């Protein structure tokens, strides 16, 4: 399973438009992420964990995550001249906190893995083959690493919002390097964006970012496993063809991403209720001012689509930059708001950056399904957007 997914996704963006691919490859060559190298280092490595540890270790780990985030902000303020304190002492404290978090990571992975397996079993979700045979084991086995995932270079045309290429880049990248890649890619006549991933299912174990909250980590770990689960279904197989560029289908990609996100959150909520009561939702809460970020993003996306439909590319790009600055004034900082941003985030039809009707349609189907497993079984066999409409009716 891992090898198949990895081989498929190593070549993302290698089909069609050879001139674009050649130019992009020359730009990203020094920064490419090697799945094969990571797999070898991970699978051949050895790690120990505390077999007697329980939920308190998970709480301790995520308390450290919170301390690290706060300290990082404090260090940024000192560097910018707006904070007080000794930079060397703060950096030394940060290093120690990161070491403590790293020491707990494997134990936390094992605990959460067991809890996820238990909740999936409670929902009757094991593998795509259990509808044909009594095989009550996870396929693939639930497994993930709490590490910084690779970056992802997203390429979209300027005249429409669509993901043309997605290329994995290494984890260790400075803001300057990211902007240099984007500037070179943009000169090819496309819209580009280097994004930080919260998780990645193209590897096995999957990546789950080590810097997120407990609820976000749980949701992401389940979501990435669901992507691997779906790879054994008609829907997931078509998504793999889309990702490798062999058969592009943006609607299939949107259905796949949205289903994994929706089911991941639902199962994540169940897990939190059982093991971590009071665990916060993974979605960012609204600002105290009452500013509706979700509604604003939907309106921005609608306006951008209208500009592009009229061929007003420059106006659309000027509008997005104006809105990016406006969002920053409301406390929502987006480094770069462009076509590639919406192409990446728009595949999640349950997110505010998407105006796709697929999101409401999937929510409708979920409401009409007897259980989350029933919903997953119905959607995983779909091979087109039309099948989704038929299932709702």
C-alpha cells in the first residue's frame, strides 16, 4: 500500500505539458522532498515508547505544544523589537521544550493510534473489503508520525481556479526560499503557492503535523488514514489518477477530500468525547469582534470567479491582494491569496474557501445515511459527480 501510493505520488504533475513540467522541475530540483528516502529512514529506524502510559501523557504532550507556540511568538516579538527578554535564554528554553515534546512523540502516536482504531471499530469501519468478507482489521493499519510534513507547491492557471500541478518540497524551507520558488514559477505564466501541509497520506506511516492542537491532530490523523482507506475503492483510485495527472477530475478530487475531511471530523469528535472531554474544535473560532471569516472567504471566492469568467485576470489578482490585507486587519493573516490558494483549499468543499455545491450535497447524503459507515460505503463506490446526485435522489 505505502509503496503504491508513494510511487503514484512521486510523479505528481508529470503528465502533459512537458515544457511546464521541465521548467518547474528545474525550479524545485534543489528543494524536492524524497518520499523513498523518508520511507527508508522511517521504516528502518527504531523507536521506543512507554507501554504503561495513558491519556495524561497525551495531555502533557499537547500542553508542551501550547507552550512552544507561545514561546515562539515571544521570540518573534523580541526579534522584531516589540518584546522584552533575552533572546538567547528564550531560544535555549524553546530548544528544551522541543526536546521534551520529541521524547513523548512516539508514545503519543501509539496511544492515539489505539484510540483511533477503537473508535473506528465502534463505528464498524475496518477496511473497504469488509463488505464482501468478514475481515475485521484495518487496511491499511492505522499508523502516523508526528513530524513536520513536507511543503507543497501548488500550481494553478491564472485565468481559472484549478490545480494543475502539486509538487512535494522538503520540510526545512525558509520564507525567502518559498517566495523565490513562487516568483520563478509565476514567471511561467501561472499562479503558484507553497503551502505548509497539516498532514500527508502519500507516505506510510502518514504525516501529521507535530505543532497542532490535540483535536486538530486527531482529526488529521483520521483524515489521512481515510485517504489511504479510500485508495482501495473506486473513488480513491480515480483520485489517485487525478493526483498523478493521468486522468484529471477536479470533482472527484473534491469529493474525495471532502469525504475524508467530513468523516475525519465526525470520528474525531466521537474520540474526543470518549477520551478527552472538553477538547476544542479543530476549526479556528471567530474573532471576538464577530467578524465572519467563513462568509468573507466565500464572498471573495465568488467575486474572484466572476472576474476570471469575464477575463479580468489582473483585476481579480488586485482584488485578492486588497482582501488579503483586509483580512489581516481583522486578525486573519494569509501570506498569499491567489488562484493557487483557492485551487488548493477549494478541493475541501466543506471549507469556506470553496463555493462548490459538492459540500452541501455530501452533507445532505450524510444526513440521509444511517451511520457514518453507511455514508462512507455509499460514497466510496462513486465514480462521478452524477453518482452523488443520484444517491441523494
